[in-house]
């Protein structure tokens, strides 16, 4: 237990008095006055850190010059992977990008046309309600072939916000025309529909702003983080498996999305055979979020996955190539085994180690909620081994699953069961959030596009 004597207590009171008068208290928190405690994590409770500063702050020592912060060393790929695995359960301790390793998650930032990027970034400032994280996706900014061409395509956006009801309250006052009849019931009703139905998003389609036609979805940032981390719906995690343009970044989302992207690779590898092409890999990754999606049987282009990957192949490579090096069971067979159809872009051929121990490690590292669904499909076939939750090594149960000949089918079925219901209910609630007229218009455009 920490004990503070009368001198220390007096020092603390002096610091509080200075703060109450708006004066600087930096001499209490100068790096030269902080007590160095071996083994103490930088993620210690802030209150305890404050007590330690007061405890060791000399009363009469002149203010020391603050040293310049040292540039963080760049971690190797394996060190980055280890950093992810050891910190994924405590991502809420991340409060700024300086908490992340140097250049962490840079692969997530995909380039788009400079003009549209700047127009969309400027658009975010047109909203008085605070947006913490934002990205744009879809055929409005990324080509999906001739079927997606249009004079003025609708641009899809996702806004991550901190307080859903408060955000809608502010936005409904500023932009009431964006909302359906639900606005008459207040921000509480809108927030309820968003968070209790579907996958936790509220979409406003066919919004005209600054000469752009947009559809924006609002999601609580915690809902987004949970899906990226655990794959409880795969609605947002699946969207971020594909190239998107991040317009406003957030450190926790960048951290957890990096784990989400690696999880997508592991899941795809569990579905793919021993040898496969780079193109096969990206198509499998892109197809994860469409497995079980009822829209793929009605209203969506059946060739959508092929169109996305064929037209965005280099963006997929930018997103995933560095992460492939993190996985120890994947090797390059040939860097230019074939070429992307209609182009001179080389496609690599790859091979994965089918050893049950290595593949069992991939099963063990699947996102928590999704892994439970995979486990449940083998529960009666093999004896499950319980762990203490701290181990990073697979169990015999994971290895038996990895060696099972039905693995591909069962992983695919686990994906379908994860995607189907959230996707169906999210689509159905569009009648409430968009209104009947705009919902019919949106469905008609989808059907027309799917027939092109």
C-alpha cells in the first residue's frame, strides 16, 4: 500500500492549488522527477501514476528541461505479431497513435483519387456531431468493373461515434432531412433502432451534400471494436477485410483492425487447399463477409467478389502482403506464376504447411466469438480441452479440428451462421431507417446493377 506523509500531502495540495488558478504544474510531472519502478507497466492506473509523481517531486528543485522524446524503433514483422497477440485483450489502454509501434497499421491506408479524398474529408467537417473514425468504401470510390460505372454513384461512408443517442440528437437538429419518419420519435428511438436491431448501424441513404450523393452509416465505436476483435456479426469486420479509404483514423480501431486482417488471412487459409494463388487468397478473404448474406441470392451481383478483387488486386496486395510474412506456415512458391486477366500484373503462387500443429495454432487464434462457433461444430466429435485463457498455444482439440477432413465445410458454415442473421435484420430495418420510398429505390438499383 502506498503511504503519503505530511510533506508529500502538502506537495499534492500545492499542485492542486496551482491547477485551480490555471498555473502550470509541469514541474510535478517532469520526466526527471518521476520515480522509476522496475517492472511497472506504462499502462498503470492514472491515479497511481499521479501519486508516484507527487511522492517523488522535490519541493525546491528548479524545473528540469524536458528531454526530447526519442523516436520509437520500428518493430520487425514477428515483433509486431507478438505485440498484437499480447495486447489484443487490452486495446482500450490505447489512447493515441504514439501508443502504437512506429508505422503500425500503415498497410490499412489505401490511396484513392486525391480530389475525391479531399472532398470527402471536407464533408466530414460539415457535421456538427463529432465523428471519431470514418471510412469510405464500395463502388463509389473503388472500381468494381463496368457494372458499377455511373455518372454520379452513391458514395458509402461509415462514421464511428462515441455516444450514439447524443450524436443523433445533434445531427437531427442540423440535418433533419437526412432522417426518415423515425426523427419524429426523437434521438432515443433512432438510437434504439440502431443498436438493438441488426448489426448496430443506422444508415441514411441518398443524402445530397456538397455536390455528392452519399449514404452514411453510424455505429458506436465500441460496437465496431467488438466486431473487429471477436467477429460477433462480421458486418463491419467483413467490410474492413476489403480495401477501404480511411478518412479519419482512431488508434484503437487501427490496432484492432490489424488483428482483424490477420484473422481474415487465417480463416481463408483454413478454407484453402495446400497450394493456391495470390488471387485465390484475396477472393476467399473478400468472400468471407458475403457467405450467408441473403442479399447475395437476391439483389447483389453474383460476380461481386470477382469484380472487387480483379479490379482492386493491387490494393488487396498492399493491404495483406506484409501480413502474410507474419504467418509462419505460408511460403512463396513463385512470385509470377500467372498474370491477372487482362493485365500484365504478376500473380504469386503460395503454399501453406498442412501440419496439424501449425494449423491448430491458426484455429486457436481465430476471433473469440467466431472460434466458439467453430468449436461447437466439433464438440461431440473430439474432447475439448479447457485452457486458463492466458496461453497462446493451441490444444490437442485445436489440432484435431485442423486435421479433420470436414474443416473447410465447417469453417464455411460457421461464417454463414455468423453473417446471415445480422445481415438479414440490418437489411430489413432499412425500411425504418431509410423509409419505404428510399428503401424501394435502393432495392431497385441493387437489382438493376446485379443484372448488368
